[in-house]
């Protein structure tokens, strides 16, 4: 009788459990919403850079069906332009959008994840991040600062910059005050230039008042938007400093770990899509802006003399060597970076580079 009563009670319990709605962990998460703040190093809605951050936020909201929203803040709205790294690490905002070489004073190896002088192109850089060790190394290094990084945009190759005077020799570079961040800034210091890092919003006034003699910013699209052609006569197009310029999205690691897996996938794919979208936009907008600078504003395009380029290459190699000797993380990152570049360069040379030369020869 006791056995029969136990079986009956157990069967009722099972039936009751079956009748009760089962709520999985994923279903529970599906009812949660996440509202994040993103701080950036760009003026609010600034062409491509600021709007690229907006584009990423829009993709996340769409792909998550509204479960995740990101409010984008321009530089200075919540934190200054060059304090994005610290703000996100501390949790002041869940996310940031900036460029990793701004943080070289905090994380020396960060510079390699934006641009390396005479280094990889955008296509090669993306291949290293997505198919080489690049993303894993970036994750490892930034995790020590409570951050999760992603590539969320790329400007493509950047111009050498705006100069108030024409550069005809290496001697003309001596003593110039130049705005140029990252490893390229170190290389310029090595040939007698004095470089500084400052937010893009300060460049125009600094050139106008003589604080700067020259400045790099991005490329024709953004340079035209800042009106830099009004305060410097010569636009140097010699691409050496930033053959690519990856923009980073940083996420507070605690906020990242709190996301369910499906929203982590949403953020990851939104970052990848926004990375390609920004690069494609720059290819088009830079072409339009360059035409406007030359045809409408009579901007004079120049290239550095060969002796300047040779000196910059040598100085770049020395700057990189000092970096990897002084910092173990930089050594590991650059070993991976340079090894990957050796793998992909032969095809780049016989592929796109060879095609561009052929196209020029046929069209000339």
C-alpha cells in the first residue's frame, strides 16, 4: 500500500512538472534588455568616424530585435576624447569607440592593433585579426585592463598630412611641430621632427595659431570636414604612417561577460559588418573629397622626397625594435604581426598591387 501510494504521488509530481511551463536559461535571457552607453573619441556624428559608431549601435539594435540598445556619446559629452580607454575599463560606460594607438602610454602593444608604419594594408590587417592570431592577442592583452576589444571600422590608408611649408629635403623636416600619434610619431621624432598627440578637434586651431607646423588627421573626407585646407597649403599623400587604420570598439569585460551568448554573437557580427561598412564608405567619400580639395579649393598635392621616405623607413624599424625590446607583450604581438605579413605579402604583390600597376600602365 505504501509502495502504491509513493508511485501515485510520484506520478502526480511528474505530471505536475510536465504541466508547468519549462523556462530555459536562454528563454530567461530572451526577456532581458541591455541598455549601454558608448563613449567615443570623435565629435558627435562626425563623418564616418562618429557616424560609424552610430552605424554599429544601429546594427546591434536591429540584430537583437531591440533587446540591446547603445547610446552613442561624442567626445567630451561624458568623457574627454582621449579618456575613452580608462572610462570603459572602469565601467563609466559599457563601451567605447576610438583608436588603440592613443593608449600607447598605458598599453604599449596597443599600437600594433591600429597601424604599423610601412606595415600591412587593411585587407591584410583584417586577415590577421580574423584568421591569424591578431584577435586572440588583442583579447589577451586588453583583458588585463578589464576590456574586450573588436575592430569596429577602418579608414583605410591615411595621408601623410598637412604641412604649412613645402618639404623638398630631409633638412626641411628638422624642428617641425607635427601632430602624429603611434609608432609613426616615434619614427618622425627619430628624423628630427617634434610630434604630439591631440584630439582631432584641436588640430585646426593648433595649425592656425602656430602651435603646429603640420598635422596628420585621416584622409580627404575627414580632413575636408575639419577645413584643414584653410590653415595649411600642402597636402602630402605619401602613405607610410598608416597604411591601414583600424578603429576599435572596447567593451567593459564585466559587461561583456554578463551578456548571453546570442547577444555576444550579435555584437561580434555587428562589429564585423561595421568594420567593412566604414572601410567601403571611406573608399568612396575620400575620392569625392579629394576631387573637391583639388578642383574647388586649389589644394596642392605633394609627395615626400625619396630621402625623406628612406629616412622614415629606417627610423620606423628602429622605433619598432625599441618597442619590442622594452615590452614583452609588444614583442609577442609584433612577432605574430610580422610573421603574418610575410605570409600574405607575396600574394598582395602579385595580386592587387600588380593589378594596380598594370591598370596604370594601360591607362597612361
